[in-house]
C-alpha cells in the first residue's frame, strides 16, 4: 500500500487561518452593532457573509472565497475595510494583516471595538458625562451620567444610539439641547466633513438615507453643504433631572481622526459641577 503525503505550504496554512479568523469575527457581531436591522428568520449567528461584504464594499463572491481559503489577492485597503466592518480591536487588526501577509496602511489604529480599559476610564470620569463615539456619531460606550444627560440612553435601542439620529428624531434629546438649531447645524456640518472619506460605505449611506427620509429639518440643513472641522466648545443643556448645565465639550481621539474618540463634558462653573453631582446621585438612587 502506497501512502501519499500532501505537502501543505505556509501560504495554505495562512489562508485557512485567515478564513477561520474572519468567520469567527463575523459570527460574534450582531446586526444591531453595525446599524443593520435583524430579520425575523435569521438563523446565522452574527452577520451573514453578504452583510460583511456590503459593509466592506466588496463583492459577496469574493468575500465568500476569502472565507473558503481560496488563493486570491487581498489589498491593504480591502483588509482595512474588513477590519472596520468586523469591529476589530487593535490586536485583532494586527493579526488580520499578519495572516494576510500584508502591511497595515494605518498601523496602531483602532477600529470600533472598545478596549475594556476605555470602559474603565469612562467609569472613573464620573460624575463627568463621557462616551466613546466613532466618526459616524455612533455611541459605542458611555458612562452613567452621560446615559442620563440628554435622554434615557439605556432605553434607546442599540441600533438607534447615534447622536445624529437622536438630535433630529428623539424628542427628549432635542428638549435637552438649549441651542438646538445651532447645535444640529454644526453636527450636520461635521458629519458631512467626516463622510467625505466614507462616501461609498453602506453604513454611512444608510444613516444618511434614514435621516433624509425622517427629518425635514435635516434635509434643509444638509442641502446647504456646510462643512466644519472638530472643535471644543461650551454647550448648554437643559437636563430633565437637575436643570441647566454649562459644560465644556472636549474630543480626545483614540486613534486616527477617522477612528473612535472619547467625548467628555466638564462643568464650566460651580453650579454645573454641583448639578452633575446631583445627576450622579439620582442615577445611583
């Protein structure tokens, strides 16, 4: 009897490891985490292959071949899109590029995965309201005072925890912003500036379409084509529990400007400081 020995190359091993890694990351993500609607008949754990392809702006067949360990070429730009679509953290992103044998065009950058250390930092900042957002204004994590600063954020569906949606469509949020027209105009201008780098991405186009369909106010502002860069400024809130709060808004980028950022609100006067302490006490009560 003759034994046939099949030699497995390093490239074959890498492709199969990459296929398994992509599949495992895909299966851990819920549709709500990436702004998709969960269908009633969904049986697939996590995202479907076609959903990852859509979010990454690649072909479904091509992505399927990638998960099947086919011998195909993958560009750094496509890997970057996959890393963002699959919400990879820094270590996972590095692993992805290593398996693909490719050079990361943005080494050390984070996608939208939230490191546990950042969540601990949010808690330590209390009673100052703070959250982590991405450039699309999705609220990825937040502390307890931020959860009650503008509305009951815990009561908002995860797929709706987006500052743009809340500012234009959530009545509690809108009632809490003292200068709502000015704030919404600035937010739309920042969103337009950020979207210039993501025009072809389905998640961005989906959010824009939803805002245009649901808010005449947004449609009117969006038609002005105004753009503005990130800036820190004082914001006045009308909190339902403790009254008026004057807070200094600050963005701290946790990676490149297209990545996540830590948003904090620090009181600008003693009255607002005391107000935040009362807000924290009401949350704990």
